[in-house]
C-alpha cells in the first residue's frame, strides 16, 4: 500500500521513517515514479479561474502541479529538497513544452522564500515539513504578494490512512487549528476539511481526508 496523498502509483513503497531530505531522496530513488503525474484536485479547482501570474510550488515533488500551472500560463518557481524528484519534474516540464515557464530550485522552502518572491500564488500540497504546520503557514504567508493567494493542503488527522502511519499522523493537521496564524486584518481565510476518494489497482475505494487552508491577502 502506498503511503501518499491524492494520486499514488499502485506499486508498494517503502515506509518512511521521517520527513528529512535523506528519507525523501531515498523514497524517490527507490521507484521510477512515486506520484501519478496528475495535478492535485484542490489546486486545479481553486486556481482554474485565477489570472495567471507568478506562482511558488513548494514541495513540488515530480512536478505535476508546476507543469499544470505553467500550462495555464503561470510562471512557476518549483522547490523541492529531493534532487531526484526535481530531475523528474524537469523532464516532465520539458516533455510538456513548458520548461521555459518553470524555475526548479533544489532547496529548503524557507531558504528560497528568504531570497526570492513574493508570488501571486503560493501552493503547498502535502509538504508536511519537520518544523510543523504552524511554521509552514507563517513561512509561506511571507511569500504571498498583496492580493495573492495562499493554498495549503495536507492530510487531516482523521484521514483513515494516517492511522496506519505514525509519521503521517504526527504531521497531519486540521486547517482550522492553524488558521489563526494569519491575521484577519491582512487575510481572508477559509479553513476546511475535504474528503475525496481514490481507487486502488484492485478497484477498492479509498477515502482520504484533507485539510485545506485558502487565504487571500488583502491588496
Ligand atoms: C508528499 S510529497 C508531495 C509532492 C507534490 N506536492 C505532490 O503533491 O505530488 C512532499 C514533497 O515535499 C518535499 N519537501 C518536504 N519538506 C520540504 C522542505 N522543507 N522544503 C522543500 N521541499 C520539501 C519532499 O521532498 C516531497 O517531494
């Protein structure tokens, strides 16, 4: 069974011991691909109607979201701390003919934010950094331009999958528990739990519960 989010491939994957750079790199190296290549549903739903500008995709993995954004006309900075994931992401971007719209950066998300930006859209899809979800919200908020959108999706603590994976359970968060990091003077905030279903290779249904934090920075 795959330990992952919206669109895992069907082969088994080794368990993760932690969320460090090394464990991510080992996980990517252990398989030809970890994710399905399809963009995440919350991103496509929420961003479809936005005017394309500059986007930051943190924890971009194998690049499906960055490629989708670039195809919609966004200029994307895509950051990950796994060189293997980034190489795959860059190859996908080239295949899709959108590589000139994406800058891939190997590094920690906070270091990139300290040196670049801001962006009109900042997206984090299941990044779950070791510093925790409150840190993630406050760090990414710094990177959002006036009038821009912050979109953070992660696993909800009641996700049935989290019960089998202690690391994931520790990293999971409820969006409403981190929403207070953002001042309502500067942000319009929506914090929800969304359910979705995927299908295993054998046809079995799997229910997922995601935390979705969407915040618009006042202009
Ligand atoms: C669960 S994967 C999600 C990948 C991609 N967003 C997707 O939805 O397919 C999380 C990714 O975040 C990256 N990551 C974790 N912590 C990070 C950090 N502090 N800075 C940059 N990337 C990080 C990992 O290397 C991994 O590729």
